[in-house]
C-alpha cells in the first residue's frame, strides 16, 4: 500500500522503532469481525448460523474475529439481526462508554449504526438510546440497522448536534461522540480514505470535532460520562482535541478506561490508542466525567392518542403475539408506534422514529410492520416458520418470493429460531412481506 509521504513521516516520528511493524501490518489484509446482537440470540445460535469459525477479540466480549467471512450481508443470520459486521477494534468505544441497563444514552454521530446497535444490546431493552445523525440519508441507514437488530427502546433523529444538545440539556447519563475524522485508521481497509486524505485533513477535522464536543457537553448530566472516539492516528484530532476541550470545560475531567486493549495515549493521559499492531485498525478513545452541575429542564413526551386506532393496534398485537403488550402506543401520521417507556419532548428535533413501528394505518385496519416482527422473539409469535440457514425456502423468502406455508394469517419467518421477517399465509402459501430494499438478489 502506498501511503501519503506526509502521513508516513508523521507516523515514523510517532512510532519510532515500531514504525516498521506498523508498515508490515498495513500490508496485511485486515481481519473481519462480527459483533453478537444479544437482543436476538446467543453465541451458540450465531456460531451455528454462520459459515466461519470465530475467535475472541480484546475489544469487547460481544465481538469476535471472523476470518474468511465473505459477503456477510447476504447471510440469513445477518438478515435476522443476529450480528453486526464490524471491524473488531471499532467496538472499543462502547466498551469504554459502558452503558448500563436503564440509563439514557446519546450516540451523537451515530450512522451507520455500529456503535448504536452495540449500545442497544448492552441496554437490553431497558432505558433509552437516542441515536442521532445530522445527514438525513445516513440517518435512514441508521434507522434500518437499529430495526434489523430489534432495538425497542431507541429514538432515531437527524438534527444538528448543537440544537439537539441544547434542547436535551443535562438529560443523558452517557454520551458518545464517535467523531467524523480524517480516517487514517481505516487506510488499510478503505483505499478511498487514502485518496481523500490531505495534509490539511487533520486540522480541518479537529475544528469540527471541537464544535461537536462543545455541543455534546451540554447533554451530559452531572456525574455523567462523555466518551470521545475517532478512527484516526492524528494527535491533533485525538490528544490535542481532548486537551483543548478540557481547558474550555473545567466541569469535565478525564477518567481511566477499565479495559484490556490498546495502549496509553501519546501525552500519557488516561486515553487509549489502538494501532494495527494491537489486533485492530486505528482508534483513539477518551473517557470524561462531568463533575460540574447541569440542570435538566427537559419536558416529558406527550403522546397523541386516537382511541379507536389504539384499540385496533392492541387487537392486532394480540392476534400476532402471545406476550402482554406493555409499551405505550402512539399515532404519528399513518404509523402506530410502540414507544420507549421514558421519552422527552420530541418536537423540533428531527425525529425519524421513536420506538418500534407496530404498523401502518390502511383505512380501518392496520398492516403490521417489518420492524414489529424484528423486535419480537419466535417464542411469542403465534404463527412461525423456522428454517435452517441453507434451506432453499428461506433463500427464496429473502429474495422476496412466496413460499409454502400451512398456517393462516400473518406468520413470522425464522432462521435457527430467530425472526427475520414475516408474510401473510393463505391457501397453503405465504405472501412475502419482506421489504424490497432488504432482499437478496
């Protein structure tokens, strides 16, 4: 790999005797990784659902190396949301964040959703995840990934960080800023990142990172945690950015990261760096705690309720699933949503969705949504078909085709016991309801 001369000179000065080892790693093919989605399955189910052997990584107990895994997006296990295909060391930031069930978490720069879906798994359906992405098109991808992974307690928005954090001041227990950066840590995986890099890239990115961090600081409650991460090697975007932030914000202090990965930051602080020699790509993680007060005056959410529609939704849910419906219901336009239990006021924050879409109003009935089935376990589905990953019928379903079915009515389709979609059964056939944009072709 031909690296930019200015970049190579800086890395040689940074690494000294390790520079040759760094260059050797950059010539090697990066190892692929998968991260278990504990919302939908366990390791035993995942391992029998994918065609490669997995081995542990140091970056997260949820992450495994997956050498030889090709085209993971076509696998039935991927469609079912059993795993997220992720470069292994990218999971380090959420490990440092350490979300706890019941907490309110903000992922401020969240697309495409690798870290948001990791947070959702660690929350275990309790508390609230707010995933924000300022670029609307990327926010739609984020929404799709959270839906695939079965997250029930997430809000997805496309809002400027400053507006979002001012409005939700002091609301969150933990905030993650996985900042847009010059991408030097991805050079081995992405030739586009190499071509787009210039010697001026780190300085330009650092300026934007400072602005995002200043916004994020507003959203952290007193005693709360702010984690800053990048996928670049530049000191200007890493140690220097954190140092400048702490100088501007004495209400925050850098705290240790309790983890067994990476190495100390260049300035000897509690932050951590990851190089390719450490088993991943290039990452930087800093963990800060807010020690100054930050009063939260965020008003609670007020739901729009339409009694007849809500009753329709409850009857539909009872027909599809055997468990008790405990989530609050609300109507947004033509969509009926199952909301997270604790929500702030949503108006004016570019919210694409809160919670799970139960279905869409079609006159005097409700058509169930794909996301509803993706958020439910096979055990509570009143009607379900279960296939092995290599079953031709499952392959046909994931291509949008009709398949044989002895049931009658809306029926879940599963792979190794994990829901991957649904259809409507009638006359011995299952009419496909798998979204066109997700199908294999």
